[in-house]
C-alpha cells in the first residue's frame, strides 16, 4: 500500500517529554498547596491514563478522601492544570526537551516525497506550540493537520484524535501510518484502522506492542543508529521500511 500520510504522536514520540511533564505536575501541586508528589514509579503507572486533567482526576479518586474532599480537589483540577501547562511550556521554551532521533529526518523525507504529515496528540495545544517554537523546522506550517487534546475530548486509547486527523487530511486509514510510543497510542490508531510503528521511550518500553507493524527503541538516525538488539535489518527507519511493512491491500 502506498503511504500517503504519516501521523505523529507527540509525547514520547516526537520528543521524550514526560519527565518535564512530571516535574510540571509536581510544581503545580506545590504551588496550589497540595503535598502530592508523583515520583517516577507513580508517574509511570499514571501514564496509563492519557490527558493531564484526566490523569489528575484518576489520581485524586484513588486517594481515599471523603466524597466532599474528593469533589473539592477535582473542582480545582482545571486551575492546577493551567499552572502545570505554564510550568511545562516554560521548561520546553528553556530547552529542557529535545526532539527524538529520526523525527526531523522522517518529517523532511515525507515532505520531500509529497506525503502528508499530521500531529495527533492527547496533549494540550499550548504544549505543541511551545515545542514547535523551539524547533523551527517543526513549525505548524510543516504539518497538514495538528490534532491536540482540545480537539478530541475522548483521549487515547479512544480513536477520536486519529479519526479527526484522517477526516481533516481526507486520507483513508489504510494509506496512513501512525508513529507512537505507547500502548494507548497503538490502541487508538488501531481502533481507527491505522497501521502503527512504535518508537517506545523510557516510560513505555515495558508495554505490550502486539499488533504494531514494528516496535523500535527509537527511529534512529545516522548519528544515533539502532542498536543490534533492535533486531532490524536497517540502522535507522526510512519511509521505504514503513511502506514495506504496511499491509498490501
Ligand atoms: C501524552 C499525554 C498527555 C501528556 C500531558 O500525550 O497523555 O496527557 O502526558 O499533557 P500523547 P497534558 O502521547 O498523545 O502526545 O497535561 O497537556 O495532557
Ligand atoms: Mg505518546
């Protein structure tokens, strides 16, 4: 099948962002007077819930607070999340988040080959804007579609964000490939009928990627080739490898 669109996840795929998100959550909790602290183990578990606000609500519901106190805390989630987003975007703007290997190279190759490129993410639009602002060759006009958490209220693993991107691009699911880092992302794209390449990150390496076209430790680059244990015949992923792996329908 001819590849007509590449749909890129953001957090964990475009860039390894979740440590910066985790720190921003903890900073927001402190600023709002909560003694909550999400260490790496807690956060890895909470990442099963996509969406920062949804993640906080899930955490609060698990605290065993009274019904009234639970309601009070949940009522404050939007304000806490606004503070978190501000702290996170400042961290991105300060250069704390780098693009992962292969992203810029694959986006450039896709553009040169006339393949549409979209962003499909659960994260907030402000976070994507901040990441694009510090990576000029990834600015919004490099993408034919940018679907963020605000445009798909039902977060991954629901397919909504991917269905929104396909509709905006006017592309059938079988002619697109999603690049994701997590099982939530794999399930979301698969539910939309889109084949998936997994580029797992430090937070998702343990997850089950059954059903993906392939699962890699990264997309690789000439400066950062894939390790032999990745078990691939290529040192870094190219568009031709994606097309070769797509179902031939
Ligand atoms: C990852 C997420 C997001 C981020 C936090 O999104 O689930 O919720 O963890 O960002 P994706 P927000 O992998 O789909 O890019 O706090 O803005 O939700
Ligand atoms: Mg992700």
